[in-house]
C-alpha cells in the first residue's frame, strides 16, 4: 500500500476498488498527553512539517513515530477520498467516497492554528494536493483574508464536509517549540 507519492514523500495507494464508507485503517502509535508530545518535540525546528502526531481528543495525542502503521503515510488532501473519524479517542481512516484501484489515499489533516505559529506557517504547511478545492494549506480553519468572498460562496454549499464541522481539537497536530 505504501509507495512514493507525487504529492509528498511516501503515500498510500488503493490496491483495489474501495467502496465509500469502508473503514480502511486505524491510526496507530504511541498514546501520550499533549504536554508530553510538546515536550518530546520541543527542540524541533519550526519549519519541519513532517509530523506523525494526531490529536485523538483533548487529553491524548497519538505519535505514529513510535509503533505507527501505514496510516501515517497517508498524505493530506484538501478534498481527499478519505476522512478521519474519532471514536472513543481512537482514530480511524474511512473512505468518504468510492476509491478506484491505484488512487492515492488522502484526507484533510486539519492541523489547528495556534497563537505561537510563525508568520509563514501556511508556507511551511503548504498544500499542493491539486484538488480544485485546494486551500493551499494543511491548516484549519483557512486563513481569513478574504472574508467577503468566503461569505458570498457559503450559501452555495449545502453542508460542510463532515470533517470540517468538528472544528478545534481534532486532526493532525504538530510539535511546538
Ligand atoms: Zn490542498
């Protein structure tokens, strides 16, 4: 399932057709507190965007660097064919639509923003997923620089994607110095 991706380093690709709704894999790794995760990566350079951390809930972060499985190689996509689902603070990756054999898997990392982010954080976490809906960044929520445009577009969208509505406190995270 894992091989080099055109998007970013390694990636995961469907070996066969996968119907919508299929639970693909659990995001595994060492479970720890947010504090411990921060401590572990405190020395990390701000510009390092390779992170295997995932927020399972308010108390728990999963670090796939230790005991992680193939789930850690699934790349971010702004409009991916997968989505992350959290159930009882376990993280699963599900197919959010039918996936053809050979397609690269991707889901929205929704990396949270933080007051201590460097000014160029959107560049560090730049997205080149190639989707027409690409927001250019793995961070969530999108940077609000064109409020009016966003407002105008909103009514056209019947419902926000399931993953987007959950908001803060889920999704991938990263180390902060
Ligand atoms: Zn994108």
